[in-house]
């Protein structure tokens, strides 16, 4: 199951990659707002999600670079 999910992530199109970048940016903004409101636990959880999205983006771009060579 997890392998299938990873394979689907690695086959992302350019628009999906750009959307993921935008989602990361929006999530960072939301995390800062949560922190300002004093909701540190929710901001921490959002940080974990941001880290996961960044890792997916990094894995995808690394895979695309690897495939292009």
C-alpha cells in the first residue's frame, strides 16, 4: 500500500509539483498565524505536515532529476 502511494507521488506532473509548492507556502502562513494566536500545539502539528510535504516535494524532484539523466 505504502509503495503504491510513493510511486504515485513520484509520477507527479509539473502542475501538481507547483501546487504542492503553493500548498507548502500556504501551510507556512497558516502555521505562523496559529503561532501568533498562541495555538502552539496546532502550529507544531502543522509543522509536521509541512515537513512531510517538503519531503514529498524533495523526493519527487530528486526522482525527476534522476530520470532525466
